[in-house]
């Protein structure tokens, strides 16, 4: 079973309220667990998801670790293991870092859903969400990030 958290973008008071279809299309499903794309394509994955703070931290950690290894003369094998370790950490923590980034941008957590595949999770989520979203077309503004 896969578990996804569902996030909704923040409401801006100067824009007209989005339609139900626009709200549904703007939702983001973030998978719990290991992220193979984050592990295999770390900087590209971070750029794709516009995770600029995390990219800066990842790049700084990479540069510092490689610089220390070179300064200490530990060799290319250790440098490779250090790079692999950084990518492995990102693979395990990618979903959590993505949720943290969305939270910092003011996105609201709507809930979590589980299923065998993403499409099954989406169907289950929308089956529960649509009736309540139709009943209250005016959504409350998300709380301001701390």
C-alpha cells in the first residue's frame, strides 16, 4: 500500500475564488516513503519541484563534503560514497522535504489517503473530498505559516 498526503495551494484574497475543478486540479499528492527520482536525479528532482532552499542545502553539503574529502586526501572512493550518502538521504527524506517546502509556501494539508497506486488514491480522495467541497464552495484561508 502507498500513502499520499494531499496539499492545497494557499488562498490569495485579491484573486476570485477558484472553481471546484480548478481547486481539484491544483491539489498535489506527495508520496510517503522512499523516492527513487529524488535518489537518482537529486538536483534535477529538487529543481523540478522548485525546492530552492533544499537545493541550496544539498549543494552546500555536497560541496563541503567533497572539499573536505579532497583536502584530507581520502580519495575518489570516499568522495563517491559521500555523494551516494547525500543522495540516499534525499531519497529517504524527499517526500518530507517536499511537504516542508509546501508548508513554508502556505499550502494546506487536506489529509492522507492510501491505495495500491496513485490513481486509486486519487479516486478515493476525491470520492470523500468532492461532496464536502461542493457543500462549502468558499474555502477558509489557510493559516499563515509560522
